[in-house]
């Protein structure tokens, strides 16, 4: 008799055990399976039966247990109460958002590539409590996970690809909405599907109504619909189950080079019509129109518009004007929310300054141009040269450079600045002293070091450089394959003096950190060889070149 | 006792005051150093899987990682006389041709091949020397410094080993295919034997999707011939190295001297063992990842061979520090070959007046039955008895009561 021991612990200390039918061996924290035993149950730490020994398999499932008997699945809680009866064909693993697929009927099958799916079943959605949010009534379900690759229109929002549910993995999204139905596919995108509001457990957009429906936002689903002559672009009100057309277009929308319409942000949605940009409210009424360009600041929840006379208007997502910005010609919205929102604006004298939400001038209007970083730094341009200041008007870099690289750390000691000859130098933010002989390309300083390509560095293709380009880089990132540099500190002294491919730069930096000092050339070579050797083929009957060894 | 610091007693004080201290002490003992090589049979099935598994196997924590970058070397045919206990000419020739011994020495001194610059950082770290004192003695070229170097050479550099693992897949394809079919066909019964009925169904699915991989992998078995070599680091070799080749500043003469002398560094053949070729349990291996079975089979066979080599060759044996004295425990287990029949000598490390270290046997301990840690690869996943113990408990057989920080070594 073969005896196999098995343990699985739940979070609360319940012990899942696999027990032989003789049931005689039940040790705390150890379990035993015997070849003539088939059933599985759950005991608590005292050996009391929590889930009866009636199942073929039991696995932890979030706070619950997923039980299996004769290829049917159900759920129990930790106290041994049945949450879902053992009648479902499949219950997938929970995802990080607490969502899983539950199925009835059908039969499990496997694709040629080994992915497991349910054939001819009915799908539904569960939450982490085992509550059925979407009943098992749908022949297929799809997540909004397809960005549409290179199609302009689909970049406007997430849509649905042709692939369905596979049980090798969990669901991928929070599944606030899922799609169902549909049939046709074009260029990888499923068509004519409907949308289910998962929390409400009901259909939010009927199937076969629109050609493309995007992931709903703020109570509306944006759609593309086709008429015999035109394409219609509109919004479907999920609550009222009505929609309105906002614009039309001709030709294949896959070839459009402009955005047609955007999701509702707050109470307004932007639409690009033949007469320029306009904004719709939730009732389907045009409340603002006649704009030649618009800009949205998601971090500050504001819209900026320019009318045909280039007059700027700024309003919030409830379409209320923000008067402090009136009278200015342009504005830059911060990409991320700073502690105190500040806004570079351009006045009628075509000078840039910075104001706050109260309209107070924080940085006077003395610059030709400005730009904003994610951190509170402001790029400023004067006399045709760029510099960098803080919102407190502290000058980090004088206006003397062709361009400036934004720091990614607060209180930067050095900042990369480019001169008119397109070479980068490290500039001390206190003394403004420049370091380095000029680099062709640089990476922003982090922890006092950066990858940088010295001017004129030429790594000729040979065995070693070919090896270090990284064999597993796919073609999409291939452009980085031939980019070489060294790791330098903020005063441009080499820390990792061997040329290292962009692909391995973090590995090289980590080796410097571990060593706590600059590496010697031979050490750097050894570090790189350690990394790439596992990818290489060596033969027992050959003598390796010296540069193939690390020591 | 004059002039001798009782390291073990000091360790006891630390360990009993602060439990974390025991864990830290575990890290601080001298180990032998190891470079493992795979001879990869490209003519066989699973050559790539074995290779991929091998490069993921870390150096066991009972040894210092002294790995060189190239670790896998392919051959297209069975090694000649691979089963013989005699030195294998193909392997020895490879090691000599590629001057492996010199590279192991260079690694000890972190030698930069472009400048010749060396340092003693690794020697200090692995030798547990007081870095400041070590540097001072070296700078003064004192007798004490010389003794330290000799001590390091004998106990550290001279205990550098090369393990050459000739891993061959034992092709039982026909047998395992039949086995796989039986499992698939009798899913319920077969599944129950390993975990549950789910397994039988999964075997069926995977067989369809990845061909014979799963069926074959279930019967996956390897035979490993492990050849052990030891770096020769005698007084003469050390003297030449320190005088003619070691430099802590760029020195072309010394750099070239080492390069020219690479061939004079040697490895001596210690011996060889052959794995038993027993079947490894499939328990704990997820059927979705059958390649894990390859690693499990390889790693367990290599670990077994290391244990066998330790049994046969005293120089290769490892020591393990005692974690606690009441009860006597150590972070060692079945992976290191601990069984109910094992016996270990207890060694007290002493630091001599001249800065060197020596060991004194103070007793003998044996494992307590049912308290032997199963630390073999994937023991936890397969639910092996003792897998969760985390350490093995010992009982005193003779001598004085061991204290935390003392070392145990199998006898």
C-alpha cells in the first residue's frame, strides 16, 4: 500500500486533509492519502470534521473552499456551510478583484496549445463571497481587455477580442462590465456583443444592437453603429436603456485617423463632428460647441477648449466655467496631481507664468514657454534656452540649454541637460557646474546613477556584443538592442565601465549597488558573463575563448 | 586555554540572549566552495529541459557559491568509461584545456583580467576574518598575517571543489507511455493514488495538448555520474601566486605572469559516485508544469550524489552550526543525507593566537527519530513527513553538551 502525505493550510488554520477510507491516520498538520481511498474532507485543528469526506478534491478558494465531486463543483465556507451546491461544471480561481467564472452544463476541453475551456456550457460571474452576480445563462462571456492594437478608434477605449474564458488563468479585470454574445469578428475585434452590468447582474447593452461597444464609463457605453450609408457614433445610457447619436462618419472606421467621440468625464462627453469639437450632456444635448481643439486634464478634472478665434475657455467636468483662467491664451494641465495644483498659463503678451487655483501669480510672466513634470518641477524657456525651476521659483538649472531632462526624484542633486550640439551633460543643481564629456543619450538619474551613452561609443558587432544584445528581445523592442552605454554616477564617473546594452542596464546597476563601489572593467565583464552564459551553448570538446570566461 | 578564544561559548551567550542571533550564527561559519558543471547530452531527449533545470539549481547553502559563468557543456555522445570510478580523461582534459583551476583561483581574489588587480574581499568574507585586523596584518606583512594567509589557503581556497555532473536521461519511453495510458484510462483510480480523481482527467487533457510529454515525464528518470575534483592549493602554489602574480594595483608584469601561469594551476581528481537511478515521486508536481519534474529528479539525484561523495571523501564533508542547545537542533536534514542511523561529531571552533582557526571535537550527537527535517527539493509540495520541521533535532550521544554556534559534521 502506498501512502502519500499531503498538507494544505488555510489562512485561518483549518486543515484540509486527504484521508484514506480507513480513516485511521489523522495527525495534526499532516494528512494521509491511501491508494484505496478516494475522498477528501476538511478537518479543523482539533480533528473535527468541518466538510464531510465526500469529495474528490477540495481546494482553498479565497475565504471559502471549492469542493469537487464527480466533476461538479461547489463552495463551502470555513464553518462547513454550503455556499454553492455541488452542481456547477466549473468554478474558476478567484482573481485579485474577487471575481470568478461559474459555469453550468457543457464539458471541459483543451485547445491544441493546452488551454482549458468549457465547451457548450453556460457562463456566469461570482464574487469572492460565492454570490452569483451574473447567473449561468450566457453561452460565452468576454472581458474588456482589448485595446485594439493600432486602430485609432479602438484606442478611444477598451473593447472585446474574440477570445473567451480559459480556466488555466483567472479573469483579468475587475469585471464591472463583461460582454456576451456577438458573432462577427473584424481585425481581431468581436462585433455585435452585448454588455452586462455585473454588479446589477443585468444586461446593460443588448447584444446585436451596435457593431462596437466600448467599456462603459460614467453610466454610458460609447458605440459605433452602422447604417446603410453611414457610421453612427453615439452613447447608450445604461440606466435608461436609451441612446443618442452624437456624430456620423463615412468609410471604414478602422482607417479613421481622428478620434470620433470620447467617454463621459463627469457630466460631459466630447464629440468630434464636422463642425469641430462639441460637448454633450447626459440628456444628449449639445451644451458647448465650435471648438477647434480641446484638452482634458484628468488629474485636475478640467477641460480646456480653444474656439475658432483661439480664445481659451477652461471648465470642469460638470461643464462649469473656471473664471480664474479666463483671459489667458493657453494652459498646461499637470499630468499628476501635485500637492498644490499649479497651472502654467500663457498671457496675451505671449509670456508664460504660473498661477494657482485662486488666480494668484506664483511664477511671474517672464518666460517664452513652459512645461510640467510629474514631480513639482517646471521647465522654463527664456531667450530660446530651457532651464528648470521649482514652484517656489528656486532655480535648479539656468535657462541655458536646448532641453532639460526632468528629474524623477525630489531634491535632485544633478539634472541632465542637453546643449545645442545634442550632447547631454550632468548639471549640479547648486553650483550649475557641468560634468561629463557629453553623452549621446542618457537615462534619468536614480539613486545617484544613470545609464548613459558616451559620445562616440562604438560597440562593434562581435561575439561578445552580440551575446550581450540579449537573444530574447523581441523585434518590437529591437531598437534597443543596439543601444550601448555605461553606468555613471552624477559626476559622470564610470561605475560600470564596460559597455552594457540598454536591456541589461538595471542588472548592471544592481551589481554596482551590491558591490558598494565602482566596478573594475574585469569585474563588469564577469558580471555580464554571469548573466548571459546560461543562454549560450558550450561544448565539452572545445576550448572556450578567454572572453567567454568571467575569471 | 590561554590565547584561545572559545568561539562556541561566546556564541552560546549570544544565542541564548537573542533568538535571532542563532539565525545569524547559522550564516557565519566556514564552508567549502563549489563550482558545479553539467555535461549535457544533446543527443538525448529532454536535453534542453535538463539544462534549463540545472541552471536554476542554486549552490546548496552548505557550500560557498564559487560558480564560474559557463556551467553547461554539451556532448553528442555518451562519455567513454563514464561508469568507471577512475578519472575520466574527457572531463579532466576539458578542465585542463580550459584552465579551470586558474579561474577558480582568480575568482577567490576577484582578479580583474584586464589589469591584474586582485583583492582579498572574498577571502576575508568567507574566512570570517576581522576585516580591519586582516588588512593591517597584510599591510605589515607580519608573521600573523602570513599565518592568516596559510590558514585561509588551507581551509578555504584548498577546499574549493568542482562537481561535474554527467546527467543522462534513462529512456523508458515505452514503459512510461503505457503507464501514462493506464493513468489516463483509469483516471479515477490512478488519480486517487496520487491525489485525487482530478489527476487522471488532467493527464488525459495534457496528453492531448502536449503530446507524450506528460506521459513520458511521469516516468522521468535520470542517472547522474558525479565526478569530484579539488583545487590544489599548496604552499608552493600559494607562494608563487602571492609573490609573482597578486597585485592590488594595475601591474602588467604580474598580470601577464598570472596569464602565463594559468596552466600551472591544477585540479586533482577526488572520486566519483553514481546516482541510484531510482524513480522520483511525481507528488507535488503540477501537471500544468511537467518540466518541474525534470528539476525535481535532477536536483534530488545531485543532492544524493553530494551526500554520497561526502560519505566517501572526508575533505568534501560539510559542517553545520548548531542552532539551539536545548533541544539540540541544526539546519540540516534529509537533503544532506541525515537519517536515523546518522552520527555527527560536535566541533568547537577555536581561534588561535596567530589568527588561525582550528577545530576540537567535543562530543557526538545523533538525530532524534521522527524529528528529521525533510528539506529535499519539493518535499513541502509533496507533503512529505517532516517537511515542515525547519530543522532536525539531535540527542547527545557522548561528550559535553553542545552549544549554539558549535559545528556538527557527519562521521
